[in-house]
C-alpha cells in the first residue's frame, strides 16, 4: 500500500490569488494523478503527472490554470491559479503502485474561494 | 474506460449482508472491475478488483457474472463504518492511461 499526505488540508482564499497544494508519497511511484471533487459531485481527473515529463491534462483543464510540478518520484504539486469561487472544491492526489492495479488517494485539500 | 451503471442509493441494516450491483454491458476483455469507496470527508479507498473469477479479501467479496456484463460487491456484515459512496469502475489493463473514471456511485446507508 501507499501512504499519501497532502498540504494544506484546507484553506480559504480570496479570488484572484493562487494556492499550491503539495502531495507527498511514502514510496517511489511513476504515475501520480490530480482530481477535483466539486461539492456534492464525483471525482473528475484534472491531469496525470509522470516524473520527468510534462503533465497530461484532461479536457476542460489547462496548464495555465492548474500548473503541476513533479520534481521526483515521491512528490508533486498542483497550483490553482487566479482563483474564483467556482474553484471551491476538494483537490485530491492519487498514485498507482503498479499499472492497472489499485490506486491510493490522499486525504484531499478542501479549498474555499471567497 | 467503459461506463458502469449503479443504483443511486441503497439502505442496509447493521450486521446484515449488503449486495451492491454494477452493470457494465460494454466491458472489454482487458478491463478489470474495480471497486472503491469514499467515506464522508475522506479520499476514496480501494476495496477490491477482479477480472473474471470471484475475488475475496478482508474487506469484501466481488462476484463477477459469467459474461462479465455485471458484478456485485458483497459486504458480508455491514457496520456503521461501511456507510459510504461505493464506486464501480472499469480499468483497462496495460493501457497508457492509468486514471480512474468515477461515476456517481451508490450511496450506502447503514441503519443501526
């Protein structure tokens, strides 16, 4: 299994500002994923982050709004830029320990934009 | 990843078995059937997965139909802690994309 931590656990931010969310894994993993869960909704994938390459973004998500870094095999960051109230969501990172196997999720970062 | 269909909600009594159904009529031969659950205010948690044969682990059992077009997650004795949203997800083996596509899931309520 994998233990994943995220920082911060929650934050309240003003519109127009940016927030960087950190995701730390206790083992080396190739693939990391960032999801968004809007209030009362299911999870939606934002992007896939592989170490050593550019993140791959899903339709509707762009790098200028959600820049991602993946400096090594245990760490990634997601920045939510120029925030608006519509960005208020829970942001989760997850990892695969082996391709096609079970995926492990962090506890999430609850973001409120006022 | 192919789509799945689940009931929006189900109710169970504590200490009774729970059968959570999932339909996946367009499943391909290389799709694994995964189940995750999300407890309130937590990230999703892996429950079980299988390909063709029924699977058991400490959390649950997975019964897969012979034609693989449906499956059932079985919680043998529901506890209050099992109240969560349960997601049935198809995941291709060996594909370049590793992400999970979440549907709306089934919200399970457990009554004491």
